């Protein structure tokens, strides 16, 4: 297998990077084992396994806000409080922390479409900047009509396909599906 362009960073001769590149150059055959791509190296000297990245479920994952549409056609990063969360329950309830207040509401999903109902919040006395961010975030949630999950990232978009909120998994639900690694290699025998 011919390797493409690479950076010129000086790595140790036996670094993981060097071993990975060397092994890619020795691929003799490939096969699929369920969802895994298995690359067999020349002369039976080992193999490399690439596992497809699995997306987390919407329900039960604690999603942490990274960016949101503030209602003026722009996606902005979260400022100050990075603990803004959303948890979609199996019972159709959405709840989380919006930066100052806790919020709750109802949601429904079907074939990538999502509806988020008007939410109730606690009524803490908040400073102006965090409260404005909180109100903009909650409005962005209500504008969402579709969602996609890729790996550990949740994206909510409006009817025009404009991104309203981008969240990442803060915690994954408990499961017995194993690791979330998207790539693994098995060392070559000595």
C-alpha cells in the first residue's frame, strides 16, 4: 500500500506513528469482520483492526453544550459556564442545566426529526450575561426540528437546516458495547 503525503515531524523510530506507518506499508490483504476492517500484514506478521466509530444514543447521554445559535444567524461558543447540559429521557422529558437555571420540557423524535416543547425553568436571580446566553440557548432548542449524532457529537438544526446547537457527550450511558475507540492496532509479534 503506497502512503500519501505526511508531515515532517521528527518522531522516534519506534513511536506509535512510525510503527503505524510501517504497518500500513505492509498490508497484504483486507477483510471485514462484522463492522471491523481487518488489514492483514505480509507474511503473517500480524494485522491491524479499525473499528467503526459508534454513535452514542440520544436518550440517556448527558450532552454538554459547545455552541449555539443566538438567534441572530450566528453560531457562538459557550462563554463562561461550560456545564450547560441536556439529557433526553426515555420518557420523553428533556432536562438540563442552562447556565443559571435548571430547565425541563418535553420532546419527541421520529426518523431524525425532533420537536422540543416550551420548557419550564427555575427562577434563580442571574447576572445579565449568563441569563442572556441561557435564554438564547433555550430558544435555540425550541427552534430545532432535526438532529444528527456522529460519534459523541449531537447537532440540532432548524427547518432551514441552520445549526441551532452543537453538543458533545459529557457522559455516556452505561452499556456493555465495549469501548468507543474508532481505531485500534494490534502489535506485531516479535
